[in-house]
C-alpha cells in the first residue's frame, strides 16, 4: 500500500538526511522568486501581493523563500536540485514548475545540478489574469529532466506535451499557488508505477495527493507550519503515513 512521509523544515536541511537513490521521481513547485518586477517589489511585497489578485476573497497564509534575486535563486535552486539528483534512481524524472520569467534560470539550475534537460511542458490556465495592452499571462511551465537516460522500459507511458487546468477555487484552494489536482494526477504518471515521488516544496500536499491516489508513495518537505497542517490533513485522507 502506498504511504507518505511529510517533513517539517527547510529543504536544504532535510534533503541531505534522506537516503541516496531512494526516490523514483522528483516533482516540485518551488517559490519562483519572480512575482516582483523590481528588487523593491520582490523583497518588500508578500507572496499574496505577488501571486493573488486584489479582489480574492480567501485569506491563505503567505510563504517564505520568495525574495531572492536571480543569482541567489540560481545558486539556491541548484543546491536543492543537486540533492534531488542524489536521492533519485537512475532514469528518474524531474518536473519543476516555473512562470515565464524564471524559465531560463530554472533550466540553468536543472542542468547545473546534473539533470539532463528534456523539454518544457506548458500548463494552460483557462482562468488567469488579463494584461491590459498585451497578451494574457495564460500559461505556466513545467521543466522536464531526467537522471540520466529516459527509463521508458520501466515506465512506457505516452504523455501529452500540453495540459489545461484551472487552479482550485473556494474551499478547495488551500495554498496561494496551489496547482490543480487534475494536472498533478497527470504529471505523476511520469513516475514509474508504485514508485516514490519526492517534493521538497510540498505546500498543501497536491503532489502527494496525486501520488497516493495513483498508487505511488510520497515523501515531502514543507517549511510553513500552517501548510504542513493542511498537507497532513489532505494526505491523511489518501493513505497511511510511514
């Protein structure tokens, strides 16, 4: 039976304590560090101010780690993804979310950490912010990489190169940047069946919910105590903890 473990703490502190080659995939949504267009906005604004529209009616908690400049973000994410590389088995996939601003630096971090970059999967968001005088910011992106060669023999799936799904709304939304359950249910298929999925930025547990629902196990890390509680509640509905 698939099971889950959720660590409360900083990813760079906890990842080195986990056993080498114990994971079958890493799927994560790190803080993008890009919501502010200027250094002042990036360091002085809250996560809610950066990523949530002004008329939003929910009161979800902010999260830490979203104030780095580009050099800091590259160095930090490279360290995180290097640990993920150590923890995964040969052939394991990596999926990392990014917005349009951070695709270049995220791809640099992926490759600096040792992963083989395989491509970008667009995520179309039907409900998204308009942009006066220009194009609607209607997509985010998932960077796909692997730990060495693609392991198609172990997991012979044929997955789409484009997904469309809206973020949860109302009571179903438990995190400021929560990804749709339908999207995560598709993305976890890149992990070998009955494997273990790692997420060093677990948030409210969407990656883990998708993993457990699909018969895969889950190991997550989350810094925010409030989001740890939210994730534990969601994961507890899907399977036992280890």
